[in-house]
């Protein structure tokens, strides 16, 4: 019997019904909401980058089937939708917020749209459930105001499970290998950890001082001296004292030698069952996610060890009451050993949004590389122009070789009249071998480099709205 696809398995896991209708919501970097009110490390943010991150909501378009729904900040480029359908993908019905603000997440925009709240209420009455990228208090507020149920655990549990402090403690409990380190939930625990960590510095180790809810390489300090360690401890302690609390959430751990970053995902059902969805090699730089390569270059025994870790972690999190998608970051060391849990993510992951494309387009025995391509533009770039620019490099049919664009909204998210702006084109490179993907990647990079120098071609006539986009999109 053929195993059901990810969409159906997900529905069984979160709604106990493979035919349930889900409303997907791509509220990326939900950790920013979970971290509100928590003591953190200094960090810099960019308004332009925030706009691009918020348009990562379009990834959710590729999670749903024809019976599902997705809420987006703007309507997708119609030629982009046409391109996805040409590949044989069945798409969910799209609901667009009335007035999107670039600095808002899709959840914040939806909360400000009475018309959309009414649409969600009707869907809720019909039995649909809201499935966010991750559940925070904002998504619970949206669900409550719209009168639609959430297909997932409550925000407080999601936040607790997502904490790096929780990850370290349950990995210790389960006997899973980790870098030497400490989980700190109070200032007293921090003092003890710093005293012990100083001994590692004396041995020549480098330490990572991590916020429990940091994401995308943010909220991490690299510690190479006892003076820096003490200064960071004092900064955190002073912030806690100013807040009138001794409660904090940080992890201190040794930076270990690694051969590869890994990411694996499993889905926990409401009945406590655990299904390993995939294992991929994660491509990162300075802690920032850049893409995935799959299948990963791992030995059978390494894959088996990750499978056992998924079962242990899944059963443990099910005992906490958690169900739904869980992503785990892991590593291999230069000797081929595994660190099977570096951190746990109680939410969707970038690789979650690649599963349907992998199932329907990749083909058996073939390989894929998930990438994003930075762009610097002076004018918005329509998908038709990108399609012309990448003519001959885009995937034409399942099982073929080429690039599949899996988020186009991020290309123009930072557009500002009369000034250059940065965007990203996300895609999956599919082919028969790693050298073939490397050549394809180089060709795509070279072609896209021309986009910064050339004015975009005029958009083609778009015709009537496609069937997958609701006509009551509130486009005012």
C-alpha cells in the first residue's frame, strides 16, 4: 500500500482526519513573539530584512491541497500561480489581507482585517482549522476573534518545547549526545554554569552563549575569554534584576567541531504516534540557514540513530501534550559521530515547505538542493521576467532537471519607490547528481545576476483571477 502524502499525514496528526480542511498561516520567526518579555542579548534588526522575512508567508501556499486554504499578505503573482499549476501542483484557496504592512507578520495583518476574520469564521463553522507556522499568543488571539479552532497545541506549550533550555534538559534525560554545556533557567543556575564554563575556556574551548528562543543565528554570543563570559553573565543578571526577576532562559555550550549540519522532522499525532518525515543536510553560515541538500550523505547506521532519536524525542514531547510538526537540528562530527539534538523547533521548518515538491516533483533516485538567491533591484520584478531570464533552467516536468521556485513574494517584499532594495528568490534545484546541481546552481546565479543591471520586462496581460484565489480577497 502506498504511504499517504505529507499533507494527509499532517491532517491525521493534528486533526485526526485526513480529509480535514486546514487554513495555513506562514507566521515566520514566531520566536520573536515567544521571546517577548524574555531577557535577551543585544541584536540588530533591519526594516528591509523584516519585510522580506514577513513575505516568507508565501511558502505556506505549497503546504495545502485543493481542499485547503492559506492566508497571505498579498495575492501571489498570477504568472507564478500559473507556473505552479503547469507543474501539476494543486493549490489551496488563497485569502488575502485587506491592507498589509511590510513590518507586520501575516497574523498581525489578519487581526486588523474584519472582512478576513469573517471569512475565517465561516471556514471555522464548516470545520476548518487554523494551522500556523508556529503558535504564539497572536495566533491564539486571531483564532479566538475569528471563531476558528487551532490545529495544534497551545502557545504556552509550543514556547516551552521550542526553548533551547528544554532541548538540553530532555536530551540529557534521554541520554542523547550533546556538546558539553548547561541549561540556565535562573540567575543562580547561570552563575553555576559560568563558573564551570570558565574551566572549558582554560582548556582552549570556545563557548556559545545562546538565548533560549533565538532564531536564524540571532541571540548567540561567541565567547572566547573569561572576561567576555563574565561581562555577558553580568549583563544578563543586571537585566534580570532590573526586570525584578531571577528567571532567565539561556544555554551555554562548547562549540564543537562538525562535519555537517543536519535537520530532521517528525510529526507527532494526537494519539502519541511518531512519524519520521525526512532527514536533510542543512546548509548554514554563522548559524543562519541558507538551504538544504537531500538526500543527505549519511551512512545507514547514522540514519538509524537519527530515527531512534526521533522516536525518543517524539514520545517524550507527546508526554508533554505536544502534537504536530517538530524539527530538530543535529550535527555530525569529523569522525562520523552524531550529535542527534542541538535544538528542537516546535513549529514548521524551512524544509517543511519543501515536502510536497519533493513528493510530487523530485522523482526516485534523484537529488535536490534548496537555495535562496539574494537580489538587489531598483524596480519590482514580475515573475514573467524571471521566467524569461531563467528560460531553460526552470523545471518543466516531474522527475526532470531544473529549478522550482517555491517563494516569489520575497523577491519584491522590500520594494521602495526610487531606491534600490534587496530581495530573495527561493527555490529547489532538482537533478540526477550533485555535480549536475552545482552546474545548475551556478547557471541560475549567473542569470539572476543580470536582473540587477536590467530593467524588468513589462508584466504580461494577466486576465481574470485564477480559480485558486478567492474573489473576496479584500483587495482595497
